[in-house]
C-alpha cells in the first residue's frame, strides 16, 4: 500500500501507479472553479437534501435517535455514504474544520446505527428487522449500501486519518464474509458496487478475506442465482458470468460498476483471463454501445444498454451515474494495462456524458443525458431532461455521485511508473511523484497548449488523444493515440484544437445522415438559445466551423458552422413516395459545448444534425 | 337502435349507419381463413390460457366456488370479458352449440361472482373485500374490467339473444351510476374503456343514465383528479381535458380507448365541439405520432406516445392493443363524419400494426410490434419481440383483444346511408342492406380487382385509398382518397397495386435517409430469411420493385427490389471525421408483408432501409 495515497483504486499491482489527491492537485483552469463550487455549494446543499429527503432520519432512527418510520427507497443509506465519501475527498483537497465536524458527526450516527454483529442497513432494520435481512437481496440493495459505506470509510481514513467509519466498514465486511460464500449464503446483490468496495478495503487493511469475498461476488454472478423481481437476468448482469461475457448488457450502472469491481479483482489477483474478458467487454461497449458523449445506456426501460448500435440520441438514457461508473471502470483498466485508449475514454466521459449531469451553478443535476431534445417535449417523469436539471431526485443516486467524482478528480490526472510520470488528463495544477514536482499550466480544453515544468530533470509520458492529429511536443511531431515520451524539465505540448465534423458508423441507425461537432475533448450541441432558425430544421454544411472564445455559459468557446434551413416539412400523413429532405437558405449554426446545455432554457437541443 | 345490428358501435346518429355481422359477412379471400383459425383455434385455446393463468379461478372464487386466493394482475377479469366478447361475435358469425354452452357456463360464473349491489371485480373482492372498492381507482382497473364486461354483454345479447350477461352489466352500470358523478364519488379509472362500454349499453337499452355517466367520465378527466401512482398525469390522459387536448399523449392504449369513448359520446349527444376536438387529436396523432404500419406508441417506458416525430423503428412499442384501439377510434370517427381518411387509417392499422400481432397459425401473439429487429437482440422481458410471438402473456390484454377484433371484423367492412351502401374495406363476402345484397369477389390485397354484384340496382360508394393513384371504377378513372360513387348492379373496381418506395417526413429523425416498401395496403419488411446478405447492410436503390405471388408464408406476394451492400462498416470507436456510408455490389432485396414477419425465425428485420 502506498502510505500517502489519498484517492480511489489505490492499487500497486497495475502497470501504472495512481498518485492520489495532494500528489496531484488541480489549482486552476477549467476544473478548479467546478471543484470549488462542488465544495462550497454542492456538498453542503447535498447534506440539506439528505436531511429533507429522510435519508439521515433513517440512520438516526436506526441509531436509536428519535421515533418514526423509514422514509424513501430501500437504497436510501447509499446516498448518505456517497455524500460522506465526497466530503472526505473534499476534505483531502481542502481541509476545513466545519466539514470535518460534519463528517465526524454523521459518522457517529452511522456507527450507532450498526447492529452488534456488523450488519447495517437502516431501511431494512426499520422496516423488516433482523429477520428481514437478505430476504430479497436482488432488490434490497443491502450490499450496495454496504459497498458505498466501505468506499466512504476508505476515503475518510485516506483523507482525514479518522478510523471511525473504517471500523464500521471492517465490522460490516467481516459480517459479510461470515455470511456469504460457497458454504454459506449463496446470493448476490441485484446492484453491484460491493466488489469495488471490498477490494479497496483489502488495499487499505491488507485483509485478504475482503479480496476473496469480492472475487466470490464477481464469480457468483451470471449463473442465474438472482431472483428476477420482474426483471430479466440480463438486467442484473446475471445472464452470463463476467469471465464469459463479451459485451455489457442490462442496467448500465449495475453493469459498469460490476465490471469496475471485476477489474479491481483482476488487478489485485493478477488474473489475466479476467482482465482479458474485461478488455473485450470494454472494447465492445466502446465501439457499439457508447454515445458520442461517452454516455452509456440507450434505454429508459430498465435503464439499460440496448442492442449493438442501438443509440437513439433523443431517448438516450445515458445516466450520469453510468458515466461515473464508466470512468471508474476505465481508470482501473488504465492502471492495469497502461493503454491510453482508456484515458481517452475517461476524457470523453468526463467532459461530456458526466459533466452535462451538473449545472454550471454546481447544484442542479441531470439524471438522464440525451443528445437531443425536441421542442414539443413530452410531459414526463421527474428524471426527464425536459424539466431541466433538478436540485435532487426521489432516486438521488446521481447528485452525491457527481460530488464524490468532482472532489476526487485530481486523482485521475496522473500516474507513475518506475521511470516516468504519466499525464492522462490535462489540468492546471501540480503533480508530485517521489522527488519530482511538475507544474502544469494550461487553459485546456479551450486552448491546446500544455506547459509543464519539472522541479528536476525527469521523464514524462503525455497522453496524445486519438483526436489530436498534428500534436507536437517541444516542437516535434508526436503521434495521436498513445503517450508521447519526453525527458527534461520543460515541456510544451500542443494539441491542435481544430473543430471537427464527425459522422457515425452507418450501423448506428438513429443518426444516419447526420454529423456532429467536436473540438478537442468536447462534444458540441446546437441549442435554440443561440440560433434564430428552428434548430430542428437545421442541416449542416461541410465547411470548417470557426471557434470563438465567448463570455456565454461562464466563458465557453463557441463553434460557428454553416448550415441550411430544411424545407422538406409538411403536414398530413408523414410517409410519402415524394418525401424529401430539401433545404433552403444558408445560415450560421452556433454550437456550445454539450456539457453546458440546458443552463439557459429548456428548448430544442441537438448534438446530431442532418448533413445538408 | 337498429334491431338486427350485431356489431360494435351500433349507432344510428352518425353520418353512416353500421351494418353489423350477418349483414356484412366475410366468406373468402384474405380474411376468411384468419377468422376460421380465430374461431377454431385461438378462441378455444384462449379459454385454456385463461384457466391456466388463473383468471377463471378468480371469478369462480368470487362466485363462491372453491377456495384459494386471487391470482394474477388486478385487471385479470378483463381478459375473461374480452374472451366472452370474442366468443359472442364468433357465435354471431358462426353459431356453434359447443361455443354457446361455453359462453353460457362462463356467464353463470360471472353472474354468481357479482355482489348483491351490482359491484363486480373478482380480484378486488378477493384481495380487499367490500371496503377495498375504488380505493385506488387509478390503478385498480375496476372500471376497466366493468367496461369490458359491458362490451361482452352487449356482444352477447346482439349475437346470441341471451340476456344473462346483459343483466349483470345493467346491474353493474346502475351501481356505477349510483356511485360516480358530481355529487357522488368524483374519480375516474386510470385505464379508460368504460366510456365506450357505457355508450354501447345505452344504445342497447336506451337508458340515458349510461350515456350521461359516460359523458361524465370523459369530462371528469384532465383535471388532475387521478392520483399519480408513480406515473405522470399525462400517462393517464389526465393532464388536459379531452375537449382541450390537441394531441394524444401518455399510455397509448389508454389514450385511444378514451378518445374512442369520447367519440361515442360525441356521436350520441351530437356534441360537435367534442367531435372537432377529437378530429384535431386524430389528425395530429396520424401526422406526427403514427408509425408507417399504423402502429401507435413510440416508447416502452410508460407504453406511451412519444413527442412529435419521435418514432424509432427499433424501439417502437406499437402495442397490438393500441392498433385495436386506434381502429375502434377511427371507426367511430368514420361513422360520425363519413370521412374516407378514417377508413384509410383503419385499413393501414388492420393489415399492418394489428395483424402483425398474431402469428399465421392464429395462436401466437406479439404484444410489441417494432419496425426493426437487430440481429444481436438483447435478452429482454417477456413482451420483447426478440423472443418471437408467444401463446400468452402475464399481462394478457392483447390475445383476447385480437380475438374479439377478428371475430367482429365483418362489421368494419361496410355502412349504409339513406341512398347508398359504402364499402370501406374490401373482402370477399356479402353485404346486405335493406333489400339489397351485394356479393363482393376479390383477392385483395394480393390483387387490386374488386367485383361487386348487386341483387338489384343500387348506389354504392367505394373507398378509393389515398395510395390508389390510377384507380378505375367500371373503366372510368376515379380519384384516390375518398369515395367513388356508382349506380347499377355490376361494379368492377381496379385499385393499382404498384409497389411503392416511400420516404418519411424529415422531422422523423429515426428513419432519416431511409425508405420503405409498400404495395396496396401492405407495408413490407425485409427479413433475413429471404436474403443472403446481412439485412443490416442493405441499402435500397430507387428502381421499381417487382411483385411476385409466392407460396411462402401462406402465399404472400413478395417484393423484389434492388439494393447495394453497405461497406462503410468498421470496428473501433464508432464516430469519426471520415465516417461514411459507402456501398458495394448490387443485390436483390426480397421483402415480405410486415404482418407476416417472425413466422419463420427471429432474426434481423427491417421495414426501413437506407437509400443507396
């Protein structure tokens, strides 16, 4: 164990060694104000929301404080734990006494809610009592809640040094180890996350039983042991064993959390067969079931991955939590393999599918992240983007998940090997590894220049994104896709941020004949607010878009492309032998980064526009 | 009331007067063998399925026969009533003693299950007792079950003369009238159908209270009186009053059943404002929310209509029941207005969106009717077409709905006015109105020739479908869209069945750049079974397809078009600046009628193919 590592997935067994908070520190640029709002506004308001929604009430009741009944969904505790994890990482970035007190006070409640034998799930305790434990694990989320508690405990001890929550986590994990396994209870939770958590607890404590149990949970799945509860085995990633699966399927968050946990197991056990299976699954997901934004999950029904190439922009589910789980999985694959493609994937998810899930203000969230919204938006359920971002949800998995991701983002920037430091994501800040301190100065993703100063001569490996054709390092051309290696003290990387017009694999039926705009890591969206013509009528011409810095949306670079206004529309029966898609006058088409959409109004938005 | 009218929607107040079974009789051609299989196989096996699924068990228990608990969903009774309705129409077409005995025996059970005061819902009676009545009408389907019982009772008395079920229906309707209304209980069922049913009972009995209550139910909706039960008000068609709505929204079957009931109210009360509102809604649905197949409902989530132009072929829900409800609504609009567009709509729904819901064998059903199935079909829930048609469903609304539609199909062929007989659908058979008997001889839809002989000189009005450019009546050109009027005794109508290549309104994003094949009333589908190239790779050329009679699929006319094989496919990240949709060698593309798909294997199927 790296003694000082303050970040998630603190493995020492992969090709790359993570650095953690403090060793990697974002100090400016694109992400710093987002992290500041996360710490100053989102995390405090999150605690208020947990109070209002009853999550804290449940834990207090289970702790013997007050009277009443459990409120909310069965997984209510998990949101508290995700908040505690976010608060711990935030404290790691920015130690603050008030935050520390909040963490400690809440930890006392959680500890008091735990049963004598280590069991802990306030909702089950209150609603069903001890006899109700694990009675319908497929739906009860008991291991899911336990997993988030363990993750919070690990973050807490890594960032505050406090063992309060860790003691609870160890007692709970010991109880789980005593309860589940081949000669014990043979069952798995309908919602993975316990796998990642147990491996982290193993990394933190060195107790191999936790790794063993994580491995058991990974391998127990896929043999149809999960009762269906109205869903297919695929929904629970229980149709095919992880080692045999060739793709992801079912509920997207469950699927990627499971895969991330399996990657953790593969990392720590050196199981190359399992790792190879996960590589195949990630590749297949990335080439056939991923949106341009890195969004995962094509179906509202079952919050699920669709078939290959089933990627409708309008009905994309692309849950914010799925992008987060995708980042967690890709990060573990990156550590295991050192393959830059995983860092490219993280970048895409981070700047697009993930970041669209939170407002510029930092305190309003999207659960669902489509790539198109029509003007005539159907009055839908509370998760619909047609209502705009919201302060909280009945099922509030996403907001605290965003908080913990932003608070721990520094940890995803860089890694080290014996002989080099790898920079995977470019953000203004400092990177420390051993004796070396790197200072990174960049306005990325608005500007493609990244200047790095090392405190002493060193070797760096800088990711050159696959899109970055024409990149140079210290004036020398470097290949796009992979890492450019350099040694010395001063480095200047230039990533050409030429606006790109991209098309889709023709097998993606839903965007046939359409193109989208990108620049650097950013996918762009065309919003009604920036365009006078109806955005649903716009067709894009192939002329190169122009990038212009602006003041809108906290200062994004806008893209101005050329397009034509469609004139093929008419009323009556929609299908005809003379149906056409003709276009009229030319107009400018103004696009803003996708992550920033729906911060001004809820109106027509499109990532994909028809080719003129 | 027309004394002898044996069919649904027996109104005398519209522009057109329905004729009913017996007056219109299908004797051969396309539909006769389908009706024969419906009577000989589907209806008997349906009763077995109702026995197996517990629906009959519930009613017996409520009748005091046997012991046990209610089984199945809250709306279980409704499937029994739809079966009883189907059996009654079938008896009307083809009187059979065994069927009559089955109907009578089951009617005795239903009558015995009814409570003293007229209330009847076996599941509520068994699970909640008398106190449980109407406690959560939004979800309990109590009026929905009542509506189907009333419809069955009306069919029974019209076709068998038996009043057994009618007495139950009257007692139940009287109970409803005594219970619901402005000064009584102000609530409506989450699932409409009671509206249509009460109007039919009024037509049968002359009791105006039933019409009054139907009107009240129509008008009570849309004021947010429905508790949500986890769904939006739109789901229940409760967001906007029927009179103010400009479109359909929410659960598609609920929406079209409500609209059909409202049309019944408008018909009988002469409420032209209500009728105008329904015209607007139908037009809007038909031009913006209807699939090429006439399928209704774009979303699996909430089984709902989507936004305008949101019509994905792969994730189409297009529930079989929605097509049936659409036919019922269109039929009432046709009777009210005499507008041939409604008969065109019925034809499209009947031959495509509806008929795909039942196998060629007549006893296997689709719940969901997409316009595309990918090869890599996701293992989904029991309703998924990726499993093929099924003998029954947990939620078994569709199978008995298909049975009652096929058994009463004769009633949708023709109507009469003072001075003419209108033929809306062309089927081999006889039409009797007053003194006149028409004999219709046709192999439609395979052949476009329809020969009609009248027993005495008469005036006929023959629907010329909007697609039938170049049609002739007795050698004279007649305009497509509307009715061609002729007088005499012998008529020969020629509807040119030229294969058509149709495109979609460019606002339907999901099929941009694609075309589909049609011939006459039939939409065609390209199935893997008929093509050697991967159907997902095929692109269609604009060359005229060739129609060829065949023996496949019980003898369909196949279409052979020309296409090219797509070569733009590749692996890796699916979005690139050089993405293209290029094509290689030319091939034949063989298509079969959409209704017949999935009768050989479950593999790739497409209605829409990219343009080459």
